[in-house]
C-alpha cells in the first residue's frame, strides 16, 4: 500500500512533467526578447514534458516556435528602424 502511485489529479492533468511544461512556457515568453536561446530551450523543455506525458507539452512546443519566430521578426524590425 505504501508503494502505490498517487492518483492523477482531477481534470486529466498529470503531475509528471508539469514543471517542465511550466518552464517551457516561461522560456517561450522570454523567446520574444532572446529568440535564439529561449526559443530552443522552450522547444526542448516542451518536448521533454510531452515525453513525460504532460498534455501541455505539445502546446508549449508550438508556443515556443511561434514566439521564437515573432522574436526574430521583432529583432529584424528593431535593427532596421532603430
């Protein structure tokens, strides 16, 4: 009885990979400022969260890709006009 795994929380979200998913979303937000570093970090962390079985892992990967591309565009605009 002491070695039984804990039941999954309500809502279908598992505790496995939750920290990785949250960190991936944080990196995705920072990818707007430093796209090369935090964009790839968010992608890798999102993939790791997905591998652990967290349902938001894939969303974090797509969010990181999108914010990385937006960050590249903002950087290009800033270099052109500033």
